[in-house]
C-alpha cells in the first residue's frame, strides 16, 4: 500500500525518486501532490516553497491523502532544539506533542473529541528502519508547536523548554487531522538549529534554511527504506 510523506524545509534538495505532479481538489481547498510508485509526497510549502507556515492548508493536505486511500503518513519536520544536549544535525522521532492553540479540525459543525497521539506502531517502524541502516536517531521527545511565521521570543523558549524538547510549526496540526480521519501518523524531526536563546548566537529564518539545506543523506536513506518496507 502506498504511504504518504509530508515534508518541508528539511527535505530541500532530497531526491526520493521520480514523481508526477497532481493538484487534488478537496472540500477544504487544493493540495499539490507528487505521485510516485509507492509514495505520495506533499511539499508542505507548495510547489514553489512559498507558502508560509501559518498559511499551510493542513486540512486540504491531509484530506487529499485520505482521498487517495493513504492509511499511513510520515511527517518530516524541521525543528529547533529546546535543549543544549539535543544538538543540530540530530534526527529525533517524537513520541508526543504540545499544541494548546490554533489546531485545525475536520469537525467544525459537530461535537467530536479525540485523544491526540502519534501512532506508536509507525513510530517503531521508523526506529527499527533507522537501526537496520545504522542511522542514529533519538527515539523519544516532545514537540511543541507554535503558530509562525515569526520565531519565538527568548521568554517563550524558556517556558517551552520546561515541557518539551523541540519546537516547530506543523507536526501537531497534521497529526491531529490525520487521527481524526483514522490515518496513522508519525514524525521524523530534523534538528536544524537551537531555538532562540538556547545558545548565544543570532537566529533568523535565513540561517534555518541554510542549515536545513545541508546534505541529508541519512534522512534520504531512511525515507527510502520506509517507502520500500511500508508500501
């Protein structure tokens, strides 16, 4: 069965094979998809990578994968580290997330409650594949989602680091929506920088992009193995 991958900044320049382009219309808007033999890939920031994080149509993206019969999604996320010991260039497979605001839902007109979580079976598949390839990954961590597009203040980071390990702008929205539709979702987080104030260095989005554009061979190898094993 084909799997879905949603990726953004951390997959810039990563070659995952040959794809055909498709734009899928959903009741929540259009989604731009790249269709491969065993995978459907959604570039989170659109065809030209110009959609800012707060304008990503997560509902359209998740619904487009649902329309294509996708039952498992791997989200690849560029994140900032909230902890000094969690160094840039690490790969972390989160086991939980915090997102107390601005989470989209498919249930706008009815009362439906879910208990959000990342799919443990899919998480373990990612961890197992990494170990088989001798790719070092950190197997647990909490992701804290902010809204964007701005980065976080030092005071905000000081608050977050008491409760989480990573900060990003997309995983929680995707994971929650996927679970609402009964789709398994797990994430691979590429740690591309320290969050604001964790170390004494200037942080801006241009630098985040530069860090995320480095060689991603381990990430590419891991995704290719998962595409093969989970198809």
